[in-house]
């Protein structure tokens, strides 16, 4: 059984910095400062930074204004 691109996209576990920039209304430098925080969820593979979707959701929920 093959999966469509939509199904694959819905099951992705991580996003790239470029995709993060499309989600959050921040400039490039601000995104890299955010990702550089110790409490921000990220994976580094070589020079590539990946952000786990579940970790990002949790981080935003815990750090949003109430």
C-alpha cells in the first residue's frame, strides 16, 4: 500500500528551520536565537537543525501568554 504525499506530510515528526519560519512570525535571527535556547526542542544532524513537531507544540503551549 503506497501513501499519498498528503498522508506523508500529516505524519511528519520533524520540520526544518525554513518550515518553522513559515509557522512562526519571526525573523531569521530571532528564530535562531529561539532554537539556541536550552529549553527549545531540536535535533541537530550535522549542520541541519530539525524541530520535532510534538516538542514544538508542547513548547508553544508552555510558553504562550495566558
